[in-house]
């Protein structure tokens, strides 16, 4: 994904996530899960998950991935989330579409980093009720309990894997040691069953 607003695409803020960022998360993603990556960007996370054997639906508000979908718009997401079937509504004497089964089991993404969009992604994830993991700046946790009531009310509690600084690929193509990250990030997770509420990823070790 990139750190871009969902309402408008701005190439200057397309920072793509390196595949290595998934490493601390993989032990907690169940092998049979169909995972939705709703801010897929160039597809680094989605492709890495597929390489690991997961079924993945990758979408973005820009025409990347499988479909052009605004994650914050429930109408655009309905066919991603559920399989539908036509049934007869005898009370209204007409056919209607009804969700009959879930299509995806979890959400994994690096959401846009503007405060409004990032909070919107978090709220939307809680609304959907699916297990999720969002790669967000550590500063996103500051005041989250005041900005987002669902963050406090969530049961089970959200859990965090602190990553430190991740070397994103910049809009100008810098990557690896050349990308010079200026902020730390973490995986903010829910319903993934981490053994501790706060964990640390350090040079390949999860502590």
C-alpha cells in the first residue's frame, strides 16, 4: 500500500510497504484464511501473502489490484465481503439478494496515513468485525482511545507488534537503506490471538 488519502490520489505520498514488514505477522495468520488487502498499492503485501499460500483479494481506491474499491464506502465493499444469492421475499413478492456466506476472513493492510483516513480505516475494521492487522505509525496510537470509542470498547482488546522504522519504497524509488525512514510503525491487530497485548519485533525476533 501507500500512505495516500482514500478520497484523492496523490503520487507524492505513495510509499510502498516492503514485503519484510509482514514477517512478524505471519505466525498469526491462519493458513486457510482468505485475506483482503484494501489499500494494496503496488501489491507488495498482497503478493507476499499469495507467495505464502494465502488466497488474497487486493483492492485500492486507485485502479490497482483486483478492483477499484473505496474501503470506507460500504456499498463498494459489499461484494468483496460476502457471497450473495437471490431469494424470494414472500412478504414483498419479489426477488432480492441476500448475503449467504463470507468471502474474506481477515484484513491486512497499510492504510493511508492522513489522520482522518487512518482513523476511518480503523473504525471501519472494527465495524466489520473481522480479524485485522493495520500497519500504522506509532503516533497513531496517541489519543486513539479518545478519538475512536471502538478502540476502547473492542472485545477482545487490540494488540500491538512494535516494528520500529520500516524502510518503505518512496515515490522517487528509494528503497532499502536509501529510503531513510523518519518514524516508527507497528502492526495494530485485533482477533489475531497474539500471546501478549504488546510485543516487539527486533532484527527478526518477536519478543
